[in-house]
C-alpha cells in the first residue's frame, strides 16, 4: 500500500481521487499551504497535484516542495488544461507525469501503479 498525497482545491476531485486510489493510504489537501505542511511532516510515495489551485495559484510550488522534501516521491500534475511549460517541468523533474482531466475510469490508478512499480 502506497502513501499518496492528493492536492486539489475542489473537494469532489479529492473524493474521486480517493475512490480511484482505493487500497492505498490517501491524504487529501485542498491548498498549497496544507500540502506543504503535510510534506514537511510526512513522507509520501506519490504526490498528485491539480495544476490550478485557485486564486492564481499553481501546483508548481507544491511539486517543487515535494521534490525538495520528499525527493523519492513520484510527482503528478493533474489538470484540465496543459500547463504552459509542461515539457520543461517534466524534463526538470518537478513532475514525472501529466494526467488530463477528465481522466478515464481507472486511469489514475494505472498511471500511479506504473510509476510506483506496481
């Protein structure tokens, strides 16, 4: 069972992610601040972060914090739009994979499983 941090400002998306990732220990945060607090106190196997966190905030800060504090975690961007500079974020290692919203059933579970080797 993997420990996974999901960051999304929409509660419905957090619940959908929890369902997609059943069988794993899923922690859900709805803001950058809450996610960074979790990352400073706990280790995760994966961090899945919505790109648009509202109020002109992106998930880049969460993913960069995860890379710094929890370098072994696989990091995912989830978004309904392709973020500007996505390729450079992936190449730089800020994120490992991009998952488009809306995802198809079980896609999140499959992609996370591939990245975690399971």
